[in-house]
C-alpha cells in the first residue's frame, strides 16, 4: 500500500492537499482532502473532507485593527447540506486582556459560554456552556479572595 499526497490546484486563493491510498490491484481511494481558501482580506476557510463520511469546516475572521478574532467550526455529515454541529468562538482583545465568548451549536441546542475581566485583567465571571458558573472577587493585591459557584441549577449570585 502507498499513499500519494498532492496539491492538485494550487492558486492564489486556494491550496488543496489531497491524500489517496493505493493498494496493489485495486482502484485508488481518496482518503482525505484539506482545502485552504482565502475568502476575503480577513476571512479564511479550512475544510477537511473525508469523502462519503464527513466534512469539517473551520472559518476564521481576523480584524487586527479592531482587536477581534472569530472562529466558526462546523461538522457536516452526508448529505452535507446543513451542519450537524456548530461552534462559534469570538476573541476580543482589550487593554487588560482577552475576552472570550463561545456559542456551541447556536442553530440547535444553543449553549453559550463567556468570561469577563476587570481592568487589572482578573477573571470576574466565568459562565460555562453547560450552565455552570463562577464569580471571582479579588483583594487590593489582585489575589483571589472569594470564589462563588453554582449549586444545582442556581443562577449566578454573590449570596453565601
């Protein structure tokens, strides 16, 4: 058995890595294909295709002047028309760090997570996509003083 790795259509906006499996006496089988495409000045797409099985698509948007980065991951199964799973993640850089917001499967179960930070860059709240949460309090030296977290299905609170 041998594998052939080629880039059949290299271009300014598109690169493809195609992997085919060759077994002696049998037709070649396309096992994986990776397609990298520049969609616009700030948007790129990477597709991982497993013919007849699934396609993973990662789309990234970079806006350095706005300190913004976004990723969308989608999983397609046959017949490959609508995603079976999607996760959107946004990263915003500000003076004290990075704020991350993640939405898991926003077109279906719509789970979301988010974090917020104070002006010293300390994590203030962490709300996870499954519903768990933590709230952090700090002393004057930026050391964690208290952590509040969920009990059962309780919403975020500072009650002790």
